[in-house]
C-alpha cells in the first residue's frame, strides 16, 4: 500500500507543477484547494477549500478531490459533472462503481502513462503511489484541453449522443 493510501494519513496530496505545465490551462477555480499560498503553482484565479461542495462553482474548474474513504470522491465528481466545465484528477480505479459511473459521464478521459508522484504538505515529493491516475474532463472545452495537452497517456472520448433524424 502506498504511503498516501494508508488509513489515518492526510488527505492533502498536492498535484505536482508538471501536470499544470503540460495541461497549459488557466482555470477559473481550484475547487478543493489547500489555498493559493500553500500550492501557488495551481493556475487558478480563485482557490476554495474542501468546503466548496457547498459553494456555487463558476467558470472552468480544476479538481483534485480528497480521495478519502470509500466513495468519498463521489460527491465531488457529481458536482464537477453537473457543472460540466472542468477537469478532475482521480485515481485509476476502473473496477469501482464510482469510476465506472463517472467515466461514462465524462466527455474525455486521459489515463496518465506514468504514476503521478504527489507533493506532500511538507513540500517533498511523495513516493510513487500504488495506482495510476486519470484526468476526467467534463464539458467539450475541457475535453479539447485534454486532447491538446502534453500529458502522455491513453486518451478516450465519450462518443456524442446520436442526433434524431
């Protein structure tokens, strides 16, 4: 089990700067931010904390949700899916119900080729996690951003709904 998968450990695992460089996006909102002063490299105009599930989200959203306990990620993915203008970084847990439910609703998926080594709250890069990661794009604009990103990995897109004849 990887360090950050251990029970009782911190939910604070920050996305490393290279992810944002490769995405080349300026987001309007970092929706589960520890704060811009703690993780200043997240390119977002506004940073709100884990209490953001109770807030209205505006514009393009970056979401590295708390991975927490079983299904703790579900309300975060429901919110970004309903907002339909954002990218969520999630664990590659393809056999879970939450993953299968939201992968079908995403406009695009990018299975990151290499495991993302997150940044710990003390600023040190954590060891390689025991799982890979997936970027889920919600909204066509965000799907296009994944298509154009410089992140190496498998890209999948949800086919558009057939139009009535």
